[in-house]
């Protein structure tokens, strides 16, 4: 029950839904999330960690870089929730603009993305 509550809370925030939207497109580092959503490093990291703790994401470290992506090996109910999020955001104006901005986002370097 505790895991389900944590999962539901993770999905109850617009920033986290927007982050999931980006990660449904491709793997991202913190600085890309910061650029696209126009948020601070602290806010991006905090929300990525909430999604990670809820089981939606996995992180891949490469030197000082941390890359976040959707955890495709997650529990079945998480996969179903991700599909629902993807479907729910399909025609959302903000979500679609975020995807367009992601195409222009730059990986700025480990100093900008420090975890």
C-alpha cells in the first residue's frame, strides 16, 4: 500500500508530469530538464528524485553526468500508469511545447547538472 501511495503522490504534481513527458521522449540530464521547464537545478533534481523513488525512473551515471530515463523494467502497474500519463498528455499544449523545447536543449556540462 505504501508504494502505491508514493506512486500516486509522485503523479500529483505538474512539474513531475512534465518531466515524465520529457523522459517518455528520451533520456535527459538535469540541465536539459532545467532548460525545458525553466526551473532551478534544485527543483529539477528534487522532482527527478521523487520520480526515481516512486519507481518510474532509472539513473545512469557516466563520470559526473547523471542521465535519467523511464524504467522499462518497473512494476506492471507503473507501466500502466505511464501509459495513462502519456495518453493524458498527448494533446496537452504545454506538454507538446515541452517536447519541442527538448529538441533544442543542450547538455551544458557536469557543473550545471550536479546531483
